[in-house]
């Protein structure tokens, strides 16, 4: 059985798609078979974030019944992806209510360890379809008090949709006094915090270039944080490499 995980946020601009893309790649580094789907039909960006420039099959095609879902995934940046179309004309006759059937078919025949659903921001129709289909929800948010209401609303709605695990990722952490730490965040949100991702120019730069951080700079501090979060999510014990161990690996030396 696949772990079906929805990546959601209360609003745009919090780094949700960046998290979805890099988390998928991080899970693949643990030899997990990962499929990530851009469920943001209205304003899709996942293909660009993963560096995918050429593709013929999209979620729009599947939802319109033009192609079977199992033939749609495209290999990209160490994971499989089903993008959504960026063409306005492809919004016509797309029924996001069919997402559940699509994911069930992919789970049944795709043999994926993880199916990650990159949601549209907010709690509109597209986001609700992800919340209904996913068995686990990761809410990406800023570590500030105003974000509490967004997380709380989503958590309450998720609880009404069934027995789903609910996690938090605090993104763009700047280390300010007014920001929530792990303990405060878990107390406010009543949810488990998978990790904290610092604000980073590295992410901004690589995203602008359409290259996932874990591909462009796999040994960076932020990349290592994504790998830690993936290990935390997967329940895998993860030990950080020391500086000496990194040097040995770089030069191909063994003890």
C-alpha cells in the first residue's frame, strides 16, 4: 500500500511546491519509489520546480478521460511526476472530483511507496480534493502566530474527513524572537512538526532556475534538512555525515 500524502498550505507563497518537490527527491534518496502529482490545476508550477520542460501527458488529460493514469507519469529528477497543464484551454472539462479514482488506480498498478499530492493553496475545491484523497497531510506554513488560524482550520477540516495523520513543516524560518519553535508550534497546532527549513537564498536561486535544490546543491545544509525531514517522515534513522566523512566520500576513501 502506498503512503498518499497531501502537501497543503493556507495561502500561496509559503514554499509549498518547493517542499513537495524536494521532499519527493529526498525520499527517493532512501530508495523509495516516489510519484508526485501537481494537483494545483489552476496555477501549476511543479513541473518547472522539478526541472521538467518537456511532457505530453498531464493530470488534465487524465481527469478528462483522454489517457489512463498509469501511462501518464514521467521520470524527472529521480522521481516520477504527473504535471498539470499550464494552458488555460486545458482547464475546460476538468473534474477534480475524479482525483480519488486516479490516485486509487495509480496506487493499485503503479507500485509506488509514496504518492505525493501538491495541492493548490487555501481550502478551495482543488485543495479539498487533495484533503479528501490523501491519507496523510503535511501543512507548510511560516513560523508565525498569524499562521495559527490557517493551520487550525485545515487541521479541523482534515479531522472531519477521516482518520488522517497531520504534520507541520515550518518554512522560511529566520530565527526571529517572534517565531514559533518546535515546542510552541506543536502546542499551538496540536500536531507533530516534521522539521524547520531556514530561509535560504539557495532555495530562491535554484527555484528561479528551475532546478530542485537537492539536485543543484545536494550537499548544502538546506538539502540535508530536507533529507532529515524525509527520514523523519519515513521513520528511517538518519545520521548526519561529519565534515571528515564528507571529505572521505568526496575523495572515495574508506576506513
